[in-house]
C-alpha cells in the first residue's frame, strides 16, 4: 500500500513537472516578440511589406485571402516559422492540403527582395508573412492590428506535417475545438478565425462529399443545386486527382470583403465546408456563431486579437533558427 502511494505521488509530481515545463515553453516561445521590433534595425520594414500587399491585392483581391490562409497554414505547422514558404519535393508546399491551393508566394518574394537590399539579413520571412496577413485584413476588411515581431525562420519543412496539424474541411465541431486547443486557441477564437472564410475560393474536391452521391441535409437545397452546376460528380474508381477541379467563392454575399456575413451564411445553411456549417449546427459553437453574426465591430476586434495570438504559436526567437536570405531556401 505504501509503495502504491509513493508511486502515485511520484506520478503526480512528474505530471506537475511536465505541465510546468509545457507552460514555461509556451511562455518562452513568445519571448522576444514586440511591436515595433524593426523600428531601429530596419525602419521601413512594415511599410515595404504593406506596399507589395497593396499592389498585388489591388490587382486581385483574392491574394488577401491567400496571404491570411498562408499565415494560418504556416503557424499551425511547426509554428510561425515560415516553413510553409520553403521549396522542395518533400516540403509542406507539396502536402495534400497545400499543393496547388496556396497563394501569395510571389508577394512574400517581392517584399523580401527589397528588404534584402534595404536591410540585408534583418527581416525574417516569418515576420513578412505575419505583416502581410495583417495588411491583407486591413486592405479587404478594414481590420487593423499591431503585429508583435521578432520571429526567426525555421530550416525544416516536411510534407507529412500539414496532414498531422491542419484541420481538414470535414472536421466536426469537437474535432475543430481540439485541433485549435492543441495550438493554444480557445473555442471562441476557433469560431472567430473561421470568419476568414468570408473571402477566398475553394476547389470542388474540398466539399464534393456534401454534394455527391446525395446532398448533405445541412446544406441549403438551392445552394446545393448551384454548387452541383459548377462541380462535377467524382469519377468512380478514379486513381488520381480529377482533371477538372473548378473553384467557387467561399462567400456568396461579399466574396471580396472580410466581414461577419460569413456567419449569416451559416444561419442560411450556406456554409461551404462541413467544418463551416457544423459551427452552426453544433450546440458547442452555435451561440458563438449567432453572436458573431449580430455584431460586426465586435467580431472584427475578436478576429484581430485571435490573429495576433495565432501569430505567436511556437515561434523561434533570439538565436533560434535563422534569417533567410531567400524565403524559399534555407541559408
């Protein structure tokens, strides 16, 4: 009995130690990030990034959605370390959730090229990506927030990692909650960040399961007809990706505007992905959806705060990682 008690006490001590280390690591991960990080070392850094974001988004507002998504796909995989920008046959770019669907690399490249001329070896690709997501939210949604900077770039990128970390479009509310919780984000923050789906496009293959062979009952019938007219039925016994994979706007009301009308669409059963509509059908999240739909300024403020928090996930700072000369390659 005594030995059992000792074992239990030892196990409890070990659990507390692990928790302490985990909390300490989470706290240390953001040490070194601060607003105005480049104020002295490269004063024009944020303005240069904003210049290129504005230039490209003016030509094609879809780039704003691409940059916000790129930042999300970076932070949820290995932390916000710009690993998603690295080229390579076995890189994150080649993973199923990313291959052929990520956008905005040329904007990061353009900003980095000028920054290397103006301030060589100073501004990280991870910070450029964080700034560009913020500037995109401002450009298409009038949502502004200060970005704490000081991230450094990682030197690893693995094809398997996105599959293990990114939430797929068929997740239910519980799975989404747990996925975001593993990154330190709350249920409310998960629902709030999902509002980024008010801009951008999606390939038919990411939601075809809601259309064929039968229509998902949580999908508005008229909307389903509209989508079926664009998206062909999957080919039976196909051994590879479809030769034709059209795209549709994720938001049918204001597809080029980052706003809270995304939540109004969920109320109308017009969420495109299963992981969208489930936010309305699940008792776990439906009240948050309704609150976000009711108050645009409050949602925008929450979205900004959640983006700042997401941008701090497992960052490299100080002497960790490196400052890449080219965002596509390790030094």
